């Protein structure tokens, strides 16, 4: 008796549309294989998360993005590469962390080059706020980590202030890995010789 052929991976399968956004999702059901869950908040055009999913088939990746065109692009690329360990969600980052992801379900969260909203009147729109840090911490397993990157020094100083006032985190060294994939923004900034500011936070028991 022949074995049924596996369902081909299509962009529609990569694009995750939860049955409900009013209750925590069962993220383990999203992926055909078990493994640590990594979340890329605001994945943009997906260069980083697609490369990470390809490099680490033993991990599962969830990427969030608000813009429909970017979501479609990431889904097409993931399907073309057969990345069954990647799903893309079109939903606000704070809502995803605060309400959709189950507590303790995430191993690593990434926030890479979020919009700096440089005007003082717009700084309340910045992603890295006390409420977002608390929401991400809720989703992480103990010992899980949040990695923050930006090229914008004023925004990094803002991040440092928010982190200093947050509870339940400790700083960790950022492991240098020359082969780690870059976001499109990061590659552009490095090519221009611009510094990259980053910090790695570990969830503690507190």
C-alpha cells in the first residue's frame, strides 16, 4: 500500500489566520514538527526570519507583520523554500504578545529595527514600551530571551530606559555569530558603516 503524498506547502498554509483572536491560540498545532518556538515581531520583508527558518529546521518560527504586501511576500518565499517550520501572522505585535500567544510558549523573541518614530509627539507609537515588554515576558518560558536591535541611537536610549524600569529580566551577553542572518535594514546599515545597537534580555523567575 502506497504512502499518501505530503500536502505541498503553499503560501496559504504559511499564512496563519487564527480561528479566533479573542483567546490564546494553540501554536503547537501550527507546525508539523515539535521544536522551540521563536517569534519575530515585525518581520518586514522577511529576510531574517526566512533565513533563520532555513538555517534552523529544528526550531519553529512565527513572524508578525502588519502590511499585507509584506505578509504575502514572506509567505511566497517560505512556500517556495519548503519551510514548514515558518508561519506568518498579520496582526499587531502588542496584541499578539498580550492576548494570542499562550504563556510560557516562546523560547526566543526578536524585535529588529522597529520604526523609531523620532518625533516627540509620535514616541507613544514606539513598539518598545513597558506594556509590550511585560506582554513579551508573559509569552516566554523561564530562561527565554528577547533580542532587541536598532540603528537609531535615540530609540536605543529609549529602549534602555524602558528595560531599566522593567521587572523580571536580566541582561545577557549577545553571542557573536558572523553567520547569523541579517535583516534587509541591517545589511543596508552595515554597508553604510552605521553602528548597530542591540541588547539581549533573559526572563527571570521574578
